[in-house]
C-alpha cells in the first residue's frame, strides 16, 4: 500500500499508473486498491480494464490464473489515473 500511495504522489495529473502483482490473494490485489480508495480517493480513479482473452475481472482490476491462460500468470493488474484536480 505505502509503495503504491507514494507512486501516485509523483504521477502527473492526468497520467496513468498500473499496479500489478504476481499474487493470488485479494489482500495484495484488490485489497490494496480498496485501502487506497478509502484513504486517497481524491487522488485517482480506477480505469476498468477491457475484457481480455484470459482471466477474469475483479472488483477493481483483472486477475489471470495460470491454469486458465496457457501458462500466463498468476497476474493481477489495476490501472489508476491521477485526477486533474490534484
């Protein structure tokens, strides 16, 4: 969480940041995004991902599982855009 929150501080307004992990646990994936939304929703918005061939959507991002993706994953990602009003 602290690393992502710090990264969002230096991203220019209007620019995007991709948060990605190789974790399967919701605590390390959507949980981090949810905590960031709770504490710093004024700083960014979550950009919903376009549907991909593999994986499935989560609350805030996309999760790819190795058993469903021809060897890709595990992979989680969430795209964040820094707000223009920062």
